[in-house]
């Protein structure tokens, strides 16, 4: 029996409330002169109290040594192994810029490229045109109409865009049109299976119309499509865990991934941690599980801004009182991945994890939430996909397995 | 290659002796005022010496967050992943009350229920009749005779019983007869495959005869059967590890699970740890591996009896000298799962593990056997199924893999 079949079998009725608070890119590396990480340097009295009462540990987002993007990293935290539940890059790209990808839609990532007079690719990234230029070109493609589906195209950055087709009878098992080398012509979209043939034909129609519009562009006179995919039809939180789940997030990517697993996305105004915790409070009675996403820890890490990352963590800690007044039965505070300030990028390092429960967390003599304490914590270093079973256990939502 | 194929390939001849000492439900949570667990509070000079010379760690019985029953938890300690080797609940229930389940037998769990005048279930647990009453009713069912098999029925507790059929051509792929809701009639036993049709027909015969006997009962005038299953035909200890293995246990459940993996069950008188270690000593020359099971740590945990659990652990420690005089080459001391005193129930928490070997345990500077030291121990936190390979390695019973 695969392990993921186990949780639905063991489901126990409960009124308990679970909070998953994700500070994006939380994990860090120490920085001189104090040789502390941002999390270690931050004054976090609320989290430290939770650490003292609860357990610390670390999560490995994907596999050791693998640096995750935010999409797979969140899937893992939600309990879905991203190597098992493959979500097309096109879907993630579209979700990341706030496009809808509903069941039946097919999404793809697009690159503008430069074609020579024979139609062969001379630059796969269209000379890395500026974002402003890319945006203008994408606007010119908005008028494309298809017979049997609607196309939505949106600019991402520089030479990159995302394309979503919506209509009946579409599926996304389609080969990339990017030949991956200069000197070759863009390939047609070819379906890998019968069910995806209609979508492949429509993508080819769209590309043909786009080519005409782009023909006079000096650099971006061609395009390729990659990472075709549909909504991956993940088991929902209700199906997998019996949880009514809500998402409180400011950025579209995190709202999109939450929707993939059946969470309701809560609308609210403002974008501070205080605003987010207030939004959680406003729907507290309606849900069993609330996922709250704080973005700016990651942004500060990407910027190499040590003090900024400290400040964001401290602002979350201050606002935490609001959340704790709601008296969750179990709360996990962690990141989706590490974004160490000295690296200015996502990394593969295990991510600090704090697990607190009203009664049953094993105390491990750790009294401060920080990377090095987490490495010594009682939860050990665990796959991120183990967090959901632990949260369910600590909130009294799992029956015993076997007699 | 699945990892379980590896051990038989690497088997090395050895005269070494291995002891697996399981204190049932050993793991705990700290309790005020001293903020210690029972294991941490107990005076255990013998175990502490072994801890100092050996390595500490923790086992995860099934998967993180999953609270195990004793059956699957022991299978895991014996090296059989309970999610791979599924043992029917009926088999475990029968073993748990000391019934034999040999290859070819089919076992089921039974519930008495109350039927209304139309034959629909009005109470799935027959008003939770007292154990004395349930026992009397089961005795009335002893006379049932079947054409082509023998039926053994035995009372478990209150409204519950176990039923084992023995005969040629039986198999246990049979649907539950319990409709799981009141207001419905009990279902017939339906085979899921050709090979189980004879057994299904015999179970239905048995139920029909039982119904007549129960008809005049005020509460327990009906019954349902669940968890049909046969001996799961696990590889034996001899096949999997090349070990002649013996079980020293007082309670039938643990003897039964040991038999499933081909251990010989040692008969002995008394039921203290001292008696059990003496029993191990009496057969020491005949076996390579001895599993010794101490039940009362779990009972005390279930009773919420902190001092009682301390006392049981101390009594095991005192008796341990007897065992150590036999000079085992490797010894593991652990539990099958945690039964924390404040929870009064089995739990999902990782289980303390002490691994000592005559020469080769990695010392980890831990000098006291307790939950928090185990969390810092050199073995780390490992799946319970990893213990047997470690014991084989530490007793010189595994060759090198590859050149």
C-alpha cells in the first residue's frame, strides 16, 4: 500500500484548527561579523516561546541537494511529493503571474526568439529584449482568435510570456516547440496522445497567427512554446486530509498553488503580516486549516539584504500575537526553501521548522528558533512532505493504524 | 533492486548472538514537576552503561505522524514494512487473543449487533454488552459445524469476537459483512476473487447458523464480520536473515506476530523480566536471535501511571544483568511505539533506541538512555525497519556489497 493511501484511512473527526505559516525562503546561512543568520539574529520572542514549548527540526523540500522553485517547494509542504505529482512548468508559470489554470485548461511557457531569413532560430532569447519591449509585443498578440478555444497570453519578464488555452476537449500532453538549439527552426506542437491533438492543433493555429504579427519585429520575430500542461488534478485537502483549507497569501503564485490542492483563497486588503493574520482571523470559524504565506523574507534574501530579512522576520513575530489569540491547536512555522542572504538566491539547504501543538509536541530543550537550533531539534531533519502527517497527528486528526 | 532483496545476498555465516529487547510503548513525553519522561526519570545503570558504550537513536514505527497498533509496530521492528506486508485485522485480532492462524487459515473479527424486526441493524455494537455476557454468547456458538472446514470462535471483549476457519482451499480476500451504518442489514460475505469463494460460502454458512442461535438474544441477536484475512506468508527470519529466531513474550499478540515471521515461541513460567531473561538463557545455545517482549511499560502508559512506568523500566534494568551475562554480540533496546503517560494512549512520537554491540557501535557521547538523549544520538531518527539490518551489521552477519 503506498503511504499516501494511509492518511485517508486513518482520518479522525476533530474540530481542531491547524495553521501553516510559511515565511518564503526562510532558511539562511550565517553572515559576518556576528556569524548569525537573519533568523538567528532576529528578536523573535513569540516564536522563541513556541520553540521552547514545541519541537524544532528541519525540512528537506525536494531531495538533499536539490534547490526548489517555489511551486514544487509549496507542493511538498502541502504533502504532495513534487517528483510524483508533476505540475507542468507552463501551469506554474501561469499561476505565478496570476493567471487562472482551471481543470481542462492547458498552459505553456513562451519565449520570443529571433529567426533568420530561412526561418531558423538565430537567438533563442530574442537578444534578451527589455521587459518593457516584451510587454508591448505581448499586447500585440492579444487579438489572436481561435476556433474552439479562448487564448489568454500574458507577459512574464523580458522575452518570456505565458499562454493559456481554455475550451472543451483540451489536454496538455504536447511536445515542446523549442528545438533547444540555435540554427534549427521552431518545431510544431505535437500531441503525445490522442486526447491532446485538439489542443496541439489550436496551439499551432495560435503560433501561426502570432508569427504574422511578429514578422516585422527586429529581434522578437519568432517564438517557441515549452512546458505544456494541464491542471494536474491533485487530490484536494478535503480528499487527502479531510480538511477545509484556506490560503492567505499576497502573491498570485502561492494563491495558484493553493487552488491546485483545493484551498479557498481568502480575499483581503493590505499586505503586511498583520493584515494576513487579520484575514486568517476573519475566516477562522469556517476552516480547519489555514495556510499563510509571507513573501518578503525571500525577496530580502534574493536582494542580499540581511537587515531587511531580519526586519521582516521580526515583523512576523510581532504580529504573531494576533494569530496565537485564535488558539490554533497546532501550528507549523517554516519556509518553503532557503534563500541565504550571502547567496542571493534559492538554495538546497534544509529549512528551519517549528512545530507547536497545544499538548503533544515533544519538547527538545531548544528555546530559540534558528537554523542551528533546528539542526539539533527533536523533529530531526525530515522530508517536507512529512509535515502534513505530523500536523494532523499533533491536532488529533489521525486514528491508530492497525490493532 | 528493492532494498529488502539486499540482505539475503549479503548473508555472512556467523555464530554471533543478537537480542532485541522491546519494552512495549517505551517512548514518552515529559511530565511535571521534573519535566522528565518515565524513561528519563528511571534509574537505569545497566542501560546507561550500554548507552555510553553503544549508540542512541530513535525509530519511526510506520511513518512520521502515524500512531501504530502493536501488530504493525512489531512487524516494522522485525524489518517488515507494515504498509508493504499487510496483515488483515482479523489475523491480528485472532493472534492477539492467542488463537493460531496457520498458513491456509482465514481469520475475521466479529461484532455482535442488534437487529430490528426487519433484520436491519439498530445498534452496531449490540448496546455494548458486558464482556461476561459476550463471553456466554460466544460459548453458545461453539457448536456450529461446517461442511469442509473447522470453525474456531473466541470471545475478545464486550461485543467483539474472533473467528478462524481451517480447511483445504481457503483464502481470505472477502468483503466485510458490516455495512458500517445502522439502518442497513448485514451484508453477505462476498469473495473478491475466485480462490476465496469457498471460504466466503463457509463464512456465510457459519453466520446463518449463528443467526438461529442468537435469534432470542435481546441485544446481541445479530453479527457482522470484518477484516477477513489469511496468514500473510511473510518471509521467515531464516529466509530473510538466515537467523534461527526465538520469541520470549508473555502476551499472545506478540507470540502470534513472532510466529508470522517464523520465530519459535519459547514456553516458560512466570512473567517478570527476570523470568523472561531466564527463559532466554535457557535456550541461548539454540538460537541466533532472541526477541524479548516486556508488556507492562505500555500498560502503565495507557493507565497514565508515571511512577508505574518508571518502576517497570527499573525492574527491566535490574534484571538486565542476567541477560548481559550471556554475552550477546549485539543488543537493541527499544519500544514498538510510544505510549506517553500524559496521553494515556499509543502515539506517533519516535521511539527511543539503544544499540549496543561488543565492538562496533559508534560512540556518540550519550551516557543516559532517555528520549531527549536519543534525539541527539548517533544513530539519528530512522525507520524502525532499518533496525534489523543494523543489528545484522553490528553482529558481523553481513558481507560487503560490491567490490
